[in-house]
């Protein structure tokens, strides 16, 4: 087809018959195409898909305020855990170990932020950045828990629950390293951390 084959008068008649709103939409579409932008309907579809996606804090069974109050490193770890889980899209044959590693990292960040100041002496002065889940688990023995309570630092039940949680995640870390984590396993781990809100336990210590 060449320029002589195009009936410009017919095109003009078609444009004249359009409403002002339709003309504006057509002009907007032409401008987008000239700039190399995506078509308006595709842009709208992409925006709708973004709006349909649940916010990260909802996926973590948290309120927006609870999530925003978390340390930045903990937020990043939780986001990575969710991203890795969604990457496999509930594939029953996939290994979700990587997601568990980031949940463990999130818990460790919570411990370093909120527990370390209370347990520094019991950790033999170990720098916060060198602490591990296992070092916190060792520090939370029965004798130390009694000492912490006597010092007015939290309640015995809270410290015991923290020790149980850290022990649970330490076991999951070992499984992730030497075995595999199925989707069913991940559901159980998420329930322990998120549905019960135990992941926020370190911040309950005053």
C-alpha cells in the first residue's frame, strides 16, 4: 500500500463523527504511540493487576502499622521469603528451603534488634552482628530466663515462648541445609511464625 491508496477524506469523515471524548482518547492513544509508550489499554490492565495484588503486610498476616514498625532489614527478608514462595507458585514438588532461610533471617534480625540489649552479657559480649539463632537459643536457658525475669525484663512465659520459637526455626534451618522443605512444610512454618504472630514476640520484651 502507498499514500495514493489511502482515502484521507474518509478518515476525516470518521474522525468528525466521533464524540469529543472519543476524539480525546484517540489523540491520547496517538501521543502514547509516538512516544513509544505501551498502549493505554495495556497500561490500564497492568495497573489493575497491581491493584489486585495483596499488599505485602497482608500476605504476612500483619497490619500495615505492624509491618512498617519492623526494622528495614527484617522487612527485606520477609519480602524475599514471600517472593521466593510465589516464584514456585505452590508447586508441590518444589523445594522451599530458600524461603525458609529468609524467614529465619527475619527472626534473627528481630532478635538482634530487640533481644540483644537484654542478652548481651549472657552472650559473653558477642557483637550483635555475629550472633546467630543458635547463640540466642543457648542464652535462653532456664537459669538465664529466671535472671531476666528477676531483673524485670519481660515475663517467664514470653521468654519460654521465644526459646521454643527459636528452637523451632533452628531446626528448620538445619532441614533447609541438609534436606528439603516442601510446600506443606512451609505452610506449617508460616503458621508458626505469622498466623500466631510469634515472629513479633521479640518486640514484646520491654
